[in-house]
């Protein structure tokens, strides 16, 4: 390659690089600049709220300083309860300092992430914002109108109208959010026998594969259970498998880590399964598209259709198809199982193929990648572009 050509390619690549990495916000990074919020920041990560925040496009995070967090932690609440309390501090709307001081009629109420979780009974996941005399802005939980000590302190980070991080003086004290959550049910046998998973459970039970699921529960497990209809439709193919093949197929529907819907929605990439063992990869690709989460193998694309259980460390989701690992169905014809894709979907599919082609040559490309991509789609597709750009850069440098 001629040197000038190589140099202009380099310039072009540098431009591509800088435009693909600046999109999504990262609450962890934003708060890291302020050591006074380090405890709050730490708990956003521990409770997985950070990932939830990063994938939202219009959001306000009300941070409290380390002293206020110490008071909260001193109450000895479980991590699950702390998650509820902190999710009350994340508003599903944008409130910068200016907007807070110009609230129409002096008072408004906003839905929080606690409301969005469905854990909040009634409207207990709402927070009232009031402009009080003297330019103060006060925050009051819906279920604790007598709390008057939570006021706006300062703006920490504003990016209109995507993310606003503000400091408030105290933790919002909501009796509902701080109520003890019941201990999670770890009996996977009974959890899997719930509506919609019965046929899949029967297969687990008769094959003995249920034992692997049971022994994985405590460390966290995510089960993608094909609906009863999907299991029924798959029966001829299932019967055709050897006993070993049957077990591998069933284990392929479990992942040895807990994944909330929010975590799945904010990750794209390869996921190892309970069937993964050394060189037997048995992985599939998680691909999110807005609120939809799809699981793709080389042969089939299934979609999550509902949550059966989501109670850390156990998550069980209903999917509309049996996942077919390529390891078991070599040579099988790709099913024409997708509705005629709209032009937009077709484009996306192509882009995804390109992405995996770019990853393929790297023998070291690790399956852990998807965990790091906790941001949103833009961030992780950006990551892929960066990976391939870096590869091309190496080639250019080698040529020079
Ligand atoms: C806000 O989010 C939108 C949509 O993701 C994005 O296009 C825009 O660039 C973001 N704004 C800023 C200032 O980052
Ligand atoms: C789990 O649930 C099943 C079915 O409801 C029950 O038979 C079994 O005894 C339970 N196991 C434990 C350890 O409670
Ligand atoms: C079962 O396996 C045989 C032999 O491999 C194959 O010809 C047949 O199509 C399979 N049936 C189904 C339903 O997959
Ligand atoms: C956010 O920033 C933190 C700290 O810089 C980093 O460890 C983490 O990987 C970032 N997350 C994403 C999704 O980029």
C-alpha cells in the first residue's frame, strides 16, 4: 500500500473511532469524578441499577453523599431492599437545575425506576417535587408526605435531555421501598412447574437434567424455558436426539449467572450456557432491540415473551422457540422461522452478521465481552466497530 493512501486511511479510521465511542452515558464514570458519592456509586453497581440507568435515554439520578448513604446502610437492609430504595432515586424524566426551579404551579410528581419495576404497590413509586419558599426545591416520596428534609443541593452533571445527575440532601425515606423483601424462592423444581414452562420441566425431569439446574441455583441461574407450544412443536426433533443430545439441548437453555431483564436488554453478545464445557461451546448470542430481547443460534432466533420468575439469584423467562445449538444440529437447514423482515430489520441482521464476521478471526475473542457491554446497543456495537478498526490499524501499520 502507498504511504499517502495508508495515512488517509488512518485519518479516516481515527474519525470513525471517535464518533462511535461517544454515544451512551455511563453513570459509574460520571459519579467517579466525585468521591463524595463513592458509596452511592458503589451501590448502584452492586444492585445492577447502573446498567439500568445507562440504557435509559431520559433520566435523572438523585445522588446522596457518603454520609447519607452511611445512614441508609446502618439500617441493615438487604441488598434487594437497598435496590428498591435507590431505584426511588432515579426519575424517568429529565430534571436539570433550571427545570427544577421552574416547575409549573410549583409542584409536580414524577415516576421513578421503583415504579417501573412493578415492585411498588399502587403509586408508591412516585416522588413529588415542590418549589418551596426561598428558592428551595423539595422532594417527597408519595408514601411519606411528612418527610421534608430532602432538598436539592446542586447539579452534578447535566446532558440535556438525556441524563441529569443532581445531589439531594438525604435519602428519600419511603416505607414501601424500605420494607423487607421476601427471601427468594430457590426451589427451581417448583419454580419451573409454573404456567407456560410445564412441558419443558417434564423434559428436564425425565432426562435428569434438572439436577444440573438445581445445583446451579445458589450461584445464580437464568433459564430460558420454551413455551409449552414450542416444546410440542419440537417433539419430533427431540425424539431423534440421543440421550446425551437431549441433555445437552436442555442444558443449553440455562445460563449459570443471574440476568435480570434489564441486564439482558443492555447486553449484546455471546452467552455461555450450562451445556458449555471446554471446547463444546454451546453458546448463543443475545441481541436486544429496544425492549425486545432475542436469543440467536445459527439455526433459530427465539424471543423472550415473558418473565416467569425474576428474583435474584433466579430468573426464568419464557421464549417462543426451542433453541437449537449448531453443535447438535449440524447440517440442519436454517429454519424460515422469521416473519418477512421489514427493510429496517434486514439491515440490522446484516450489520449483526458483519459484526460476528469481524470478531471471528480473533481466536482470543472472549465470551466475557457481553458482560462488559453493560451500556446500550450503541455502546456495544461501537465496541465491535472499535475492535475491527483496531484490527485494520494493525494491518496498516504492518504494511507501512
Ligand atoms: C442524547 O441521546 C440521543 C439518543 O441516544 C443521542 O442521539 C444524543 O447525541 C444524546 N445527546 C448527547 C448530548 O449526548
Ligand atoms: C421443591 O418443590 C417440589 C415441588 O413443589 C417439592 O416436591 C419439593 O419437596 C421442594 N423441595 C424443597 C427442598 O423444598
Ligand atoms: C431424524 O434423524 C434422521 C437421520 O439423521 C433424519 O433423516 C430425520 O430427518 C430426522 N427427523 C427429524 C424430525 O428431525
Ligand atoms: C463505565 O465506566 C466504568 C468506570 O470507568 C467502567 O468500569 C465500565 O466498564 C463502564 N461501563 C460501560 C458500559 O462502558
